[in-house]
């Protein structure tokens, strides 16, 4: 079953740490968002394989937007 990872905040995508096909564990950092000069790491909520990366570095995301799919 796939798990959606959502942005916790409206922010800019500063750095993406994983690519499609990457194996991740619970707590691994998937991406780092930047808002008001603060870095916000987004961690994997589960162990699995990254199925989709729905963001690009430098773009903006809104709160609750699905940014990764982990299967």
C-alpha cells in the first residue's frame, strides 16, 4: 500500500535528498524545505521505496500538498 507524504508547511523546496527507487526507512530525511530562512526537514513516515517525487528543487509547495509517494 502506498503512503502519501505531505508538506507540513507552505515553503520553498530547498534540497531533495532522495530519488525514485530509493529505499528509505522511517525517519530518513526526504527533502528539506525552507520557509522564513528556517530549514524544515521532511522525514519518511514509513519504510519502503520512493515511488514518486512530485516536487522540484526551487519550487514552492503549499501546506498539505502531496510531495512524495512511498510504497
